[in-house]
């Protein structure tokens, strides 16, 4: 039987999978997902009896990540849903898992970008025969949408696995 702590982690993971699928299919992460992730966090906290004098630290981290996410959103570097999802996941990561979260998210996002670029290049080569200059293609790919919620979810699932143990 799952403990309440493990059940909270399972729900957290399920919400991350929902965000991943939603962003992959629609390039949108519904607001209810990061809200649910943040709302679920107190359940996990109460079942793990952390030091109450340090409980404010993950909240400050998540607020900082949200502020940085809004700056990135205003510069059109990421979507608003990505900013909110990363902040909610950062709440769960806290100081212990924040760097691994960001590392896994960044690496997964980079791999995703390369995969999208290779797929676009393959489609282009098939369409025109492959003899064209690549600079315009790479420029077009750089401006295209990237479902970064997939990468954030991967980082969050890494955090969930770490919290499980």
C-alpha cells in the first residue's frame, strides 16, 4: 500500500505527464496543472514532516523562478504556461533538487530542440531534394515553437523519482 507521501508523488508525476502530453499536442499547458501541482505540495510536506523553520525556502525559490519565468515570457523566450509549470515544479524541488531539475530540464530541452531541427531538416530535404543552403532553414527552426513543457516535465519526473527514495 502506498503511503500518503508516495501517493502525493504519484499524483505529482501524473500531473507532469498531463502537462507533457498537453504541451506536445497543443503547445499549451492549462493553468489548472501548475495550480494543482502547487496545491498538492502541502500534502507532500505534511506527510514528510520537514523542519518547519525551513519551510519558507522552497516558497521563495518558486517565487524567484516564477519571477524569472515572467521575465523570460515577456522577452518571448518561453511561454507563460512553461513559466508557471517550472515555478510549480521548483516548489517541489526545493533547494536540494533545484539544480538537478534545471539541469535535466535544460538537457532535455536541448535534445528536444535538436530532434525538432533534425526532423525539420529531414522534411525539407525530402521536399526539395536536399541541395539548398541550410541557414534560412535553421533560422526558421530557431523561430519555431518548442514545447518546452516536455523538458520541464522530464525534469519534474526526475525530481519525483528523487523524492520517492
